[in-house]
C-alpha cells in the first residue's frame, strides 16, 4: 500500500465500518460511553465548551475519525499531532484516560455496526480492534497497552468497571446529546430536531447493559431485541438517503484517490 494513499485501504475493516451509515448512531453512543469515566469527563467539562457548542464537538469528533480513516497519511498524522498538542497543553494526556476514550470509541463503532446489520464475521471484529490500534498510537498511547481483539476488549471493560460512574457532568452530557442547542431556523423549520432525538434515543438504548445501568436507563423485557431491530431499520433508512447527508466529502475523495470511484 502506498503510504500517501492513507492509513487504511478500502479492503480494511476500519474502512468498511467507518463508511457505513451506522456510524451516525455509533458516534453518539461513543460520546455517551466516554462520559462515564468521571475523571475523563471532568477534564472535558473544565477544558472545553462542549455544552455551548454541542454541534461543534460532534462535528470535530466526526472530522477527526474521518480524517484518520480516509485521508492521505500525511494529513491524518498532521491532525493527530495537532490533537496531541492540544491534549498536552490542557493536561488531558494521561494515557490511562486516553485509552478509555479510545476503547469506548472502538466498542461503540463496532458494536453498533454489527447490531445494525453490517456484515461482519467474527474475524472481522477482531481485525477491527487490531486495526484501530493505529488510532491509539496516533494520540500517544503505547500500543502494548491497547486491546487487540474482542476478548481483550471485553477484559478491558471488566477491569475498568470499578472506575466508572454517571457523574453529574455525564448526565448533563447525556441531556445535551439528547436535546442539543440548535438555531431556531433549524429546530422549527426542519425535521432535524425530531430526527436527532430519535438517533440519540437509539444510541442510548444501544449502550451495553452496564452503561445503561449507570445511567439508570430502565431495564425492560426484550430491550436488546427491540433495539437491534431499530438499529437495522435505521441503517436501512439512512442507506436510502443521498450519500452526502451522512458520508463526509473526505470519503468521496478517498475513493477517487484509491481508484474505486469516478
């Protein structure tokens, strides 16, 4: 693979997952899951304007994931270096907390994609976790500490469970993700608000059992079955929309660069 083409090829599992419309729900779930580490959440609350700029935070997260997934290597590494610099300046470079953020992202993306109906064999799940080690390395995490398959991912969450809680900051984050500030022209003149509320509710429902319990989400009979059906239906609906609605321009550019689109 030519280095200038990108960190990941179109044959990678990362490309397959991160180009799928299920990422819309997976991204929201990742933020909800990440908020459950009180120390990490405290750092975000004190050093960002997340509550005043919810859309901006979501957009920046999406742009970061898209750039590392699809941009030329030099562009991806440049952005990662800039993020590392910001983390260092703000004192948000604790490897333990960075690993938590990374693993919550990995778990959310692959779990939502799988449950939404994206065709992934068991070896694909392991391969995705392994491929995502590059994401961790680019933010300064020692690769030796990063889980590299689904079993190691499972063990990681079991080990870190005693550190997790739904702090007041986490609950406020969940509320802002459910009802983010929107310009009135968008909130009242477009379907954005109800559509977002639906996606946010589905992201919350897709959280693992332990996370829903921390957020005090009621445990209802058949929860997982209903949620999985809703995830499949949502992905099917999103696939009917024009690609530019949920897929970033950088993905189209990557397809052209790799010679798989005109």
